[in-house]
């Protein structure tokens, strides 16, 4: 094995099959996971990619040879591995997925008992080292492999987030993008008063209609069209392993993830008055305004699922949201879900009796934002230092929780460096002033790009 395994990233494993990730390595990863985590029972699942079956087979073989009992839950979304791990009190879970990457990719996400994430600073580097070395002590006895369908228990759990009898009979446009969400919708549909109008609902790991990643603007047209054609009350699209969902209003307009965080905070606080609501530092004012107005307690923490989940547990937050469409729920063992959010939005719309476009428009008008702007820079550190020097005397607040955030009376910005490439990511927002938003966005970009 090479000195480093290219498929091991900061939070997970991800690479091209078979060049960077193959069945031999999957077997070693199973043995390595067992050596580091030392579990007795572990569940494994896979997304829709054709390479997933072979990788899961080899992974399970590695675990079984290490003396671990393996529960294979089949083709599922990532959150179903999280669910199985915490719901059945297992010692860990491994999901074979490459989420929104092209079909030639695959990967793995790892959790411990309670669905706690394993990332670079909590065991992933050790798993990589063991997998690379490949020398494993023989197990006293082999483990057992069983198969389990978790769908009924999972659907029952999802329905606990809404009061079904109070839901309006909405027509909802649903686009799973040929990923794993289709079978879940099929099982949810008879239990809900909704008419679900679907497109690309059949799981197909060749992704014949394009890679399911609605974060990319070019991938949103199919869902927008479906909303308009079907006369839906709102639309939902998912990525391949459906741990993220993206919402569209009744006109087919895509809704920025930032404003969804605010709506979900509202929905959660209706059920859990006074709860702590966690959010990331990129855009904050809308979320803080909603949370405080409802008597909740806003809590800002750094972007990234491992950081958010850990801190949510520490402070016992009821909900955490990132503008990138990751939404975390205390009742879901602090894990992210792509199914709970749209159900909560449906409940909120049923209670407020206002269309989604109206709820969002009010918030956009109150706190307009730039959306995330990426710039490739030669020297990101120098660019951030230049920004701070230019504004430090005028700022009413500066923080470094995640990148550089600077706040002024009427506007604020956050700029972060990418962990993987020479990019900086900028977000700007104002208090109800679109002209100021445009002016300050251009001003900050000019300072970032100054040579």
C-alpha cells in the first residue's frame, strides 16, 4: 500500500473506483475500523452506486473476520445508517456512499455508538494507518453477518416529528435525482395527507438525469419545472444519499439554505420553547432574529458536521442548521437528516397558512444576503489580513470562530478559506438594505482581489 491513501479525506473516505478505492482496500478498512473502534455490532449500508454492493461485501467480510457482528441494512440513505446505529443501540455504523459525486466515485462515512461522527481528529487517521499497514491480529472468533430492513422503524421515527392530523393536504413536487430518497417517499406517502408528485424517483446509480446535487444552480431546473407543471405547494430535491434536501417555493423558485435554517428554527421552537438553536457563522442575522423573537437561544459555531454535532451535544441544542443544507436534530441523535426538514416545513406551512414564498420573502426583505461567493486567490491569508486591516476600526464586532467575521451597524460579512484549495468563500448580509448589500459586496471583493 502507498504511504498515504488518496481516498482518505478530512471527514470521510471518497475516491474513484477502483483506482483509489476498491474491494481489497474496503476489506482492510473493515479490519482497521474494528481495530480502532473495537465494536461488537456494526451496521453497514450503501447508496445506489453499482460499486456499492462489492465494497459493502468486502467491508463486511473485513469486519466479520475481525470478530464483529455485522448488520447489513442494504441500499439506504446515509441517515438510515445513523438511525440504525442509535435506534438499535449498535456500536457503530459505516455508510458506503459518495453522496453527490459522479457515478465513478464511491466512499465511506463512519460513526461510533450513538451515531457520533468519526473524522480526522477522532479516529479516521488511525483507521487509515491500520488500513495502509494491513497487519491485523487474528480474531478469537469470527463475527456473524445478518440482514435487516430498517425502513418501517425509520418511517415510524420520521412521522414522530409532525402532527399528521394537523397537516394540510399539500401537493408536493419531489425530485430524488435517481438517488436513494425514492423508496422512502414511497413508504411515507400512504401515511401522510399529501399528494407527492415525483420525478427521477427510481434509484439508478448511473444517474441518467445528471448527478443529484441541487446545490449547483444548473441542477435545479427539473425541480422548478415539476413544481410549476404540477401546481405544487412547494418542491423538494435531494442529493444522492439524501442527507441534504433543498426547497423550492410554489412558483418553483429555489430558496437559499440560509432562510431555510430560520424557518426550521421557527418550526423546532414551536415544539421546544426556549431551546438552543445552533447556526454557522457565514450568515446569522435572520436566524438570530427569529430565534430571539420566539424566546429561543441562538448559538453560533463553526461550519462542518463534526464540529456542529459535537457542540450540539455539549450544549444540548434542539436543532442546528448550516446554509449548505445540512440540518441536525437532537431527537435524531444530533445527526443531519434530509427527510425531517421538509416534513417540518410542511407542518409550519399548515400552521401559518401562508405560502412558502411569502414566509421567505418577508425574511429576505428584512435580511438580504449575497449568497456564497467563491474566489480563487494566490494568497488567501494575505487577502484576509488586508480585509481585517481595512475594516477593524469601523467594526462593532470581530470574531474568528470560522474564518473572519466582521460586523457593523447595518451590515456584516464572513470570509473563510477552503480547506482543500486556494479559495475563499464570502458571504455578506445587511439589515434590510439591498443597495448597501450590493455596495459592500463589491467593496469587499475588490479588497480581496487587490494585488
